[in-house]
């Protein structure tokens, strides 16, 4: 049965029911109880029977209409519920499809991005091997840009730049003097600058730069954390607000280096050479300065709490009043003549005893040098 035929049948049935109901209201009392009702000259008793029948019929009709309304409402509710469930299912499927598409797009974007990074990385490496300084600088700064764009490649790029410095900044084997106006080669300066200004999250394994020739390096800001620079040379360099906190700087040559601000706190500076160095307002708290050489150095406004100056050479050194240094720490150093020490330190008994000991040691060394010539 088609939908149209079904509607026609239902409409006809409803029409018949309405006609039948109307007939029942009109003639029903006589059809049901016609033997006791008059056709004409109705009496009060006949009116009671007719009214009761029609009232009952009206109540039944109202009940039927109410029941039909409830059924229709229930049916609509079920249809609405099914539609809602279908809509929910369709939304879930659409969401799953969207999530799948989004993941696929992300994967494709990631692959494309990795491909671009790889191409850029290869080109940058080629530039590093160039004979032209401008191209090498371009390669270094391209690697820095890639390091910022790709967290996965940061460790590799740091190692590449460190290897570039190790290969191209080797300390000459023959003795040499560093000229007064010496400046680091531009590519070495650029590569080292990129390493020291990298982000904190780039830290991984220690970066090995031992015995690197970094003379004449000039830095503003940055940090040496995780750099191993034992035996490196920084002669004639300049550092403004650079953090060397916790760095391995044993036997590093800082002669004629200027430090302005920044930090050397907690660093290992065994046998470090600070001859003629200028240190102003540098945080050196907790540094290990055993056997470090401060001959003719200038220390102004430095914080040197809990430093280890065991056998450190303080010779013709200028230590200003603004430098924070305890007598107990200074008394561990080898204090030579012509050294300027603040009154609060030079008057301390421990420092006085140490001065006397150092003078005797110096006199003994001088006399032992004179004996062979005699």
C-alpha cells in the first residue's frame, strides 16, 4: 500500500468515525434504548435517559480524543528521539571524520615541514663549507633559524656549530702573542654567539669546546651553561652580562679580558688565567678558583662570597673596597707584593699571617735562585 493510499484510507476512516459519532449523539439513545423512549412528547424521564447517554458518549469521545492526542504526542516524541539519536550519530561520525582529516592534514603538514627543514639544513651545511666568509655566516644564521623552528634538530645543530668551531678555531701549536687589537674571525664569532644565546630548553649533553681558540670574542648577553671550555683561550675578549654560571672553565685563558656584569658563580676555574683582566660587578659567588692567576687584574664591585682561592695568585692585583671577599677566603691565596687590598682585609689577622707566609716563601724562592749563580 502506497503512502498516498494509506492517507486516503485513514482520512476516510476518520470521516466515517465522525459521521458515526454524530449519528450516535443524535439517534443513539433511541437505537440503544428505543423501547423506553418516546419519539414525540418527551417526558422528563426521557430527557434524563437521553442526557445521560449523550453525556457518556461525549465523555467517551473526549477520552478517545485525549488518548489519541497522547498516542500522537508519544509517537512524535519517539520520532523526535530517533531523529535526535540519528543527529547525534551523524555528528559523531562527522566529528570522527573531521578528527581523522585534521590528523591527516597535520601529518602531511609535518612531513612537508620536515622536508623543508631537511632541505634548509642541507643548504646551510653546504654554506658552512664555503670558502667565502659571507656564505659561511649565512649558513651559521640559517642553522640558528632552523634551531628555532625545529625542536627536534636543536641538539644536532648545536653539535654541528660546536664541531665547526673545533675544526676552525684551533689554538696554534707554536708560541704566540695576542695583539692588542685582535678580534675573533667573524664566522667563529657568529657560531659561538649562536651557541651562547640559545634557549634554555636547548640544553642537553655537554658541548665540548676544549682548547678552542676564541680570542677576541665579544659577547653581549648569553650563557655558557653546558659548554665544556677547558683550556680554551679568550684573550682580549669582552663580555657584557654573560652568564658563565656552573661552566667548566678549567685552565681557560681570560688574560686581558673585560667582564662587565654577568656571572661566574659556581664555575670550575682551576688554573684559569685572569692576568690583566678587568672584572667589574661580576657575580663570582661559589666559584672554584684554585691556582687561578689574578696577576695585575682589576676586581671592582665583584661578589666573591664562598670562593675557593686555594693557591690562587694575587700579585699586583687591584681589589677595590666594593668587592665582596672574606678574609678567610683571601687567606688561602698566594698574596704577592704591590697588591692593593681593602683596609678591612689587610688588617685582618688571618690575612696578615698569610702575607707573612707568602713573603717568606717568596724570599726563600729568590734565595734559591741566587745560590747557583754564586
